């Protein structure tokens, strides 16, 4: 380290930050702790709001309380100061400091020491003002935490990028951010209650895996010093949850964190929350019914109705039975000619070229069909819609359709033009499963970074007999998108962002 003397940080700070640091130093010089270990707090602002909801105008209660909150408004006059305190859930209460109650010295310190953003404790009587505003009339106050940075103001609101990067400030200043943060746990409780009522058991499976699998996605790679081997962050918990079903946990689910080393946009995040569930003796139909119940119960939990109101005021009806369409029928309608699972890759390439699509030479037949579907149909799928019957060659863990050649018993649930969930009749034949995984490994050897590997332990588990079952995966962040109309970065409290450039 260099022994050269360092310039004080205050020398390089903007004026507002410098002044606040000077105030902090001034408090310490006077023996006032700007960051005390504790302050007086007898009730929450919400409790006081409830207790005195019907208090008459210009009324004193005789009730002495100590209340805490962040100062988000402040108006100082000669003998009377007003402030608005806000606590974490957004509840606000007026604080009043008058010369005759606190004295000149305390009133002057409030005027000079307290800034917007500071957290304070105010002790005094609960009253209503002459205008009927429920207030605390201070006898004294104490600093709980000095804010060294000013809050954003209404004249210069934060950009979306800043809101995401500085979510802690977003939560302070924006009601919608606080509501969104509280929406997720309400949805989580609903999901767990629905599973519990259907006799599902919640489990936890490894995030660090020797072999990635359970989805077509590019993994994040890591290394274990203790075991001296490569490890992968999981892209899906599927193969471990299916092991649970083999072991006799016939209805199993996990709410988990997954990691996929792919692109990021309004509906994709490299780290995301997901539900996966498996139901022995079910199939893609029974798991579709379960998924609809999960979504509709979540809507009821947060909106009191199957109709939810998005952040922009638009209403979305998630109730009812939900529409079903065939993937290949949707492609055929979109391109103006008949396309089936048996349509050759050369014919699909001709169609894609006519549509002006860019074709990746590594795409197999089913992948090209899915890309054509995305191009012509997905933006039209606004109301909840099950898209039924996906290509077998892109569904290596899924049972082949009972009647339609080349199709797997897989559906994708679309809402507002994005995929919310996917469900299957699971493949349970270990011989066919091995063939499918060998095919995947061959694709991987040819450069497909999303291809699965041959998981010998998973195949061994299947050889102990896996019962018929339905399986489902649903993005929790995307469920919040369906309920709020927000992009994925707004439904994740702290999404991954690039470091700030100095």
C-alpha cells in the first residue's frame, strides 16, 4: 500500500453530499450519535393510523408515543415545524415540533440538522391538527440514522436503469416498488398453499451440479476446489425432482433459483425463480389443470379476483377454462400453408426464408419449427393460451404423443405474448430416454451449447421404475409479469446488472 497521504473524501464530493457529511461531523462534535444502536419506538405508524382512524379534528389524545420514520417532507417556520414520516410499508404520519413544546435549542437543531431522507425517532402526543391531520406533537426527537445522500425528487425522477440498480432508493421513493416487493411473498404463499391443498411435498435439490440437465439451456460453469472438478449452476431441477418420484414422493415441487448463461431482455434474466412440480399418475392434461389453479389462485391472492389490473391500468382476465391451440395449426395458419411435425427441414427453411427470418445452421427440424411459431404467432397470444404438441426432437425428456407422429405431449402456456409455463407427459422408459440423451450428446459434440448430456445416475434411477407422471415448470418472475404487466427486471427485486462505469 502507498504511504502517500490521501485527500479527504469530502474534497471531491458534490455540495449536497459535502454539507451532509459536515452535519454528521457536527453532530459527533456535539456528542450526538448520528447512528445510535437503538432509539425509542413504542408503535408503528400503521398501528397509530389504525388506532386513531376516526379521531376528530383538532383533538388531543393524551397518548404519548415514540414513533420512527424516514423524513420525506419537511417545512420549517419560525415557531412550528412540520414533517412527514414514512415507514417501510409506505405508511405516513405528520410530525409537528412547536417552540413551546420542545424549546428553542431543540427546534433550532431540528431545522439545521435534519434533512430529507434522515430516519428519526419522535416522542410526543398523538393529536389531530386543526386541519384534521393525524399527527405526533413532539416533546423531543432523536436521530436514528443520518442520510448522507439526498433522495430523488419529483422534478427529476429516477430512470428505469437507476431504479433497478438502486432498488433500495426505489423502495424509499416509489409506492409501486414497495407494492411489487410485497406482491411476490403473497404470490409465494398462494403457490405453496395450492400445492399443499393438492398434497404436494416441497423439497430442495442441488444448485451446484456435476452435470447440467433438465432443460435446453447454456449453463454457468464453476469449479470446486474441494472436489477438484468442474461444476455447473443448475439450469433446472427436473432430473432431481424425478428422482424423488422414483423414490416414492409422488407429488413433489420445488420453488428454486435457476441460472442460464443466455441473453437478457424484458422476459429473460440470467438468474431467475422457477416452480417445478411432478405428479405421479398424471399427464400433460392433469398438470395443465394444476397450473391453471396455481395462476388463478395467485391472482385471487393479490387482486381478490381472477381479473388483475396491470401497472398501466389495463385489465387482464386470467379466469375461466383457457384456450388451447395446436402448435402446428398455429404455424400453418401463420404461414398460409399446412405444416406438420413431419414437414422436412428443407421445406421449413423455405418458409423461414420467405418470412425473412435469420436461420441458425445448427437448428434441428423441431427447433426451426418452434422459431417459425415464435415469429408468426406468439405476439397474438395475449389471453392465457395452452399451445399444445411440440416437436419430439426438441423435447428429449417428454413422452411421444399417443396419436400424432413426431409430436411430444408438451404444452407451453402463453400470456401477454410470452411463455409463462410449460408442461408435459413425462418420458418414463429408460431405454428410450437413453437414446434421447445420446442424441442430445451428439448435438452437443457438434457445437450445440444448449444440448443435454448423458446423465448415467438419472438413467439408473429410471431403471428402478418411474411411474407415469405429468410435469410442469413455471417462471415465478414471469407469473409476476402476468399479474402486473411489468417487465422481468421490475418483478425481480435485485436483478443482475452490469457494474457502473466510473
